[in-house]
């Protein structure tokens, strides 16, 4: 029989809130993170980094370092593969500088020694001679005529002629005739917005332990969101056959997109190959800030026209993003997400990807989308104020829904934006009275979500319990969600299932845990793998009973004859079938491999109350409500956690987090003291409302939830602060000095 | 690097006086160890003073004042009910430093000798009139704490000299102190501006006033003119405005990643008003 477990109601396990499977390990310290691995004969490594924002490397002298006691190997760019192209070349260039150091903190050499202290001392003894070059760290300045050219010939064919060579990618999309649309408007507002780069702020610094022999075979343990990607990239950067490098993902202390690429892993392997010993490499927090991948900073112009009844007649946005000294700033996502929540007849969005002397940006939770929402939703808020319109009603009036055309092209399938707006409007928060000095802001947000290449394998044990092997590192509770989905199909308790993140040698290829894809794609594959096992379980029962396989069905963890005609047999429990599986046809497993393409998009609406101290410019977020479409919340506590986490990171980004560069192009706040992520006392209890509009592309209706939650906060908080302060805030972060300046200029103006 | 753990101040002073290169005293280590790990300071000699008897004691003196040992931690001060009753501003200034874990290590003397312009406890100590006993190869002397920091990261202590105790004056009657700081977050941060106020009142009239500012100059600033502006009057709106103006005028800050000159100067005035109100209420409460 072909089993199909698809359903959106009547769940037994999905939608419950059992204990997390990794909880015991994490509270007892048994969980092994990146830096927890050791190996006999292990060396410790340290990386020499450029102190300059932009400098030609004239000479690297490793003589003194190599002569030091305990030092076993030094590597420079010469120890990596040559002839790379495309993104592999970009990654190598970032992992170990070639001719030129492109940002403060850019790796130029590395050393391995018998102790961490020796490695650090030897690193300091490496002598590098630089010729300092002019630098630029600001996105607008990098586009100006006369700005230092960071790399010639880096622009691709998308870039129109006449732009500065630092503009390396260009995007334009939309439909209709925006000028005609603006002509229909009763009010057009155009404004300029700026956001600063922020860091994902994961608590665990990058760490790895690598072993690579002269035979080209290697082992790598590392903290990553995607170990097949690490395998592929490291093999390329070191000139290995991909399959000869086995990569195991450690338990992960946060990633948020920042661990979707490699920074130190190829260096540890190169050192290991040279020293013929295992090499451990752990970044310091300062290295994480300087030389991993923060998000882009932006400069944006948004123009929106509206009729007095709230109808948006046209919208246009220009989004300039710098992503460091390499192509890849997610300006395309910024442009595509900007107006996605709205059903627009006339819309146009333009994006610029600009090089600067900063670290190579990496993904950060819905890369590019939060900034777009900040600009767009601020302008909509201002229009609503000027036209005296309710901000939720106005958004409802223009909301995208099934069948309307997205601002970036396709027609929407079933989506849940309207439902989130209606739930927000009905929430007591929306009508609660505000205290003096407080303001309320709302914002919508959008993220695509992703499917991606996925393999899952499920194996039954003799006692009727099951183990699932997935290849997507668990960054948001996915092991619990996989176990719940498998429990639903197998009809056995959640506790009887163990889900493990398999290494690259134990399972087929898996794309990175990114794009909010895991609960969707690995979940879908888990359901299919469990269905395959159930089919085999039914087949064994059919054989035992001597009836056709399609006369057996599966319910509550038992095989049952499908009706009186099939025969009169007692239900056969799973454990009875598995107990004899060796003798009845062999091990019972299920597996599934695919690139599922039905990831349902997710929309959210956030409500924020902020209070501004007009004497100091200090802001306190006093109330926060997240309303988001989860499709189906498999483990609601984790879903709520994702909602709250996105809001918390958004509060930091909106109010205090920023990369601060000096005139010398050096990063001034490479630590958590002056890079201010929120502490617990900075945050209110963040309320959550889970909206469930099932995703037709998933058997249980699941939509990814991890990223959408960070899309609305910047705008919602900016709208709340602007309302509280009585002055429009157009630049992030809205730190106290900036709010005070805005209040001062409003008073002067 | 040499690590020493002397049992007496005499031994500590002898070690410090005879040491070559960079010497650091180690109490809680919340500055020294962090600086070592960040390559800011690599001491040649590290002298741990925590084994010296009496360094962990908070002792009431005969005159009603307090002697605070050099290894007394913020947490020990916070939990000392009598000290907190006398000098809540001083205790809360120390308590604002760092996390719970840091509070278990950090010391008042360490905060003073680290000589950061933004040190939270220093403006509160100066406002309270705290003095230090300093012991060196040539014997002991006493100095008001405002004379210890000489600039960012620098103290006026001579080679071989160390602080052996801090002395908080008797509170007397009708006294109240307060300390406020401005940080962009709610905790775990460094003062962008700090302000300590110590008042004594008779009825509603102020008879003694000391107002200090942190993080607005290379060392903590005693707003001398505040005493004239406040003594002999009640803390009415006119007095508060005068105080805020004097506080702003006393600022000599820098522009840096933590705050601009304009912001720091403005907020100094705001905090002076707010801290003065708290100190005034406490003083009036104590006078009842």
C-alpha cells in the first residue's frame, strides 16, 4: 500500500510540548560543542590577522615563529589550493589573504604548536610587512567616484555601466508603472534610511578539530550549520576528494546564519596536513567579531504613494548593501522582501551589492529582509499618521493573499498574512492604553523559507524503538520536531525515538540548516522515511497473517487487518514485528532523499510599545507581541522560542547593536562590552501568538518559522520609538545619543 | 611572570618595591586578569593580596565610620546591612559593576586603582569623602581617594606603594547619598556618565553637599561649586537647575564609541538632578 500520512488536524504527537531531547546533556555539561573535542597528540592553532583595513602584503617572515619551542607548523596562502574560481575562490581569499589584506582582522598566516599559549606567542612572532592602502567602510562612500577600488573586475554582468567598480551586483524587479501609480496617490512620502552592520551574536565562538594526512584522508569536527557544505568547501580549498574528508557537526551554540560557511576549518586542516598531527582551532570573541560574517549595513531610499482611504498606489525602493570585501551582500533578498506583504499594482525595487573594507558578510536570520521592512514599514507608518489611518486596517487593505501577485513576480499560493494581521488586531495588546512617554508601533514582515537537498534515514530497533538520522544540525529544536513527526507516523511515543545529527559519512547529502528549512524539509523527509518503514512493517504483518499487503493498515503503532474481509487477526504491535525482523526479511529501515520545493512562505505582524526618556534618549521596550504564521507548530514551545528569539535579536539591532569603525578603518568594538546585545533585563516578556495556516507543500502543513520572526522588529520598534519621541527615526541603531539628537533637532526645527 | 601571595602588607610592599618591570596587585582580578587575557597588560610580577589578614573585613570604627578591607567584594558590601543603611549610594555604585559573578570578585580598591574615568564606585567614594591608607617602603600615609587616580589607567601611587584600607567617614545624622550612571543597556555596561551626590540636611535645608561626576573627564570630577549652590537652601527647582548647570560646566569629556561630548555633558546635568533628588530624600528620611 502507498501510505500517505498527510493531515492538518487530528494529531496525537505533533503539537505537543514534550521535554527537549538535548536538555539533559545541556544542563549537565555533557553536550559536546565545537571546542570540547580533543585528540591524542593534538596541536593548538592561532591565526595571525591584519591590523589594517586595507594593505598589500609585502612579506611574511615565519622564521622566528618556526624556531620557537613547541611550534610544529606555519601556513600561509601558499599552503592552499590554487586555481579556484567563483565562490570557492572568494571563501579561500577570506579564509587566508592572498596578496592583500582586505579588512581589519583578515587572516594572513596561522601557526600550530603544542600548547595554546605557545601558538599565541608564535603567532605574535610572525612578521608581516604591509603597504597600507586607502580604505572605505561605508556603503555610500564606497559607491562615490574616487572611492578606493577594493577589487577590480569583481562586478558581474548584472551591473550597469558607469557605476563604481565597488558595485559588484545589481538587481531590479517589479511590475506596473510606478510613476503612473504615484500620480494616482493623494500623498507620496519618500525617505532615506540607514542601518548599521550587526553580528548574529551566537554564544559559541567558531571551533574545530581537524586531522588531515598525507594520504589526503581527513576527519573534521566542527561547530557548523551545515557539515556537507564544510566538507565540500574544505575539500576544494585543500585540493582533496570530497568523500575523503569526513565531517562531524558538534552540538551548536547558536548560528543564526553565521555558521553557514567556513572561516577556520580549512586552516586547521592545512596545519594538520603540514604538522601531521590533529589541530584544534578556536576563535576568540574578538576574532568572531572581526573575522566571521556579520550582516550587511545598508543605505535605503523608499517612496510610497497612498490614497486617503489607505490604498497604496505605488511603491519604489532602492537598497544599497555592503557585504564586506567580497560579493554576496543579500541585496536581492532585501529588494524582494521589501514590498512582499502588499498587493501592489505598481512596484519597483533596485538593489546594489557594494564592496567595502569589512569582513565578508554571512547570512543572518532572514538575510536582508529586516532592513527592508525597517524602511518600508516606517514609510507606511508615516503615511498612516499623516492620513489618520489605522496601521493594521491599512495593512489589511493592501495585504497580499492567495492569488495576488508578489512584488517580485510569482502568484501567491495560500499564505497567512491576513490571518496574522487579524490576530494582531484582536490581541488585547493592540488596544491597551499607553502610559505617557510611550508609543506603539506595528510592522509586518516576510521571509521566503526554503526546501533544499535533504536526506533522512530511519532505522527500527528490535525493541520497537526507532532512530532517525538527519543531516541538518539542530539549531532550533529540530531533533524534537523530527521525533514528534516520526512518532505521529509510527504511532509510537516521542520518547521511543532518538534523532541524531549524522556525520557526512553516515548519510546522503544535506544542504545547510538555513532558510528556515529544517522542520519543513528534514521534517518532510522524516515523515516519508517513517512511512517507508511503516510500509515494511505492514508487509511483515501481511506475511505473518498470510494476507495481501494492501489488506493491512497501520494505526497507533500496530498493524491491523483493514477489515473483516481481510481476516480476523489481533493487532500486531510494532515491537512484536521488530523483535523477529531479522528472521522475517531483515532489518526494517526507511529512508528518503529529495529536494522538496513546497516550502511555504511565512508572514508575521509584531506589536511593540516603547518608552523614551526624553532627557537621556534612553529607550525601553515595555511590551512586545509576536504574531506569526507557523503553518503547523510541531513543538509549540520551540516555535514560541523562535518568535521570541527573533524579537530579542531585533530589539538589539534596533536599539544598540552596531559595528563601529574608526577613521583608520579598524573595528572599535570587537567584544560584548561595547557591542551591546540585549541583556535579560533589557527585554520585556515577549508574548507570542501562533497562527496556523497550513502549508500545502508539507504533509502536516509546516512552514519554517526561524527567520520571519526577525523581519518586523526593526520597523515595529522604530515606529514605536518614533511615536513615543514624536520624531521619525530613520537610522539604526536608535541609541540614546541618536534619539537625543533627533529630539534636539525636532525642537530646533 | 612571577606570582606572589604574601601574608603581610610589609611583605607585599617589599615585593613590589623590589620588582622589575610591570607590577600588578591582584585582588578580585576583574580588571587585571581581563587585561592580561586581552594583551593590554602582561605583568612581570603579580602580587595576590587576598591572603593578607583583614583584607576581607568590613569593620565599624569607633567614630562610627567604616574600614573596608582591600579585598572586600561588591557582593560582601551589598549584603552588609549596616553599611548599606549608612551609605546606600556608595553600595549601589559598587553593586552596579558587572554581573553577579563579577560582584563575587570585584573590589572597591581595585575599581579605584584601575583608574578608569568611568569607574562607578569612584564618584560615589569621592562624594562620601572616602580616604585611603597607603603603605609604601617609607611607611604609611592617608589621602582622599580623589588623589589616587591620575588619568586613564594611571594612579598617583609611587613604586612600591599600595592601598591597605579604605575609610568611609561616619554617616552622622541627616545624611544621604546616591549614585546614578547612564548606560545604553540596563546592566553589564560601562558608565557613559556617572554621578554621585552626598548631602546632609537639617530639616529641609542642605548643610553639606558633595557632587561628583564620572566618565566626563580623565578622572572623576568633584563639582566644587555645587557645595556653594546647594548649602543653605532646600532642593527646589532653582537649586536643581543651578546644580545641573554646574554639572554640565564641570564636564571635560571626549567623543568616543561610548558617547559624544554633547551627549555626556547634557546627561551629566540630568543625572545630577536625579541623583540629588534621591540623596535629598534619603537625607530627609535619615533626619526624621
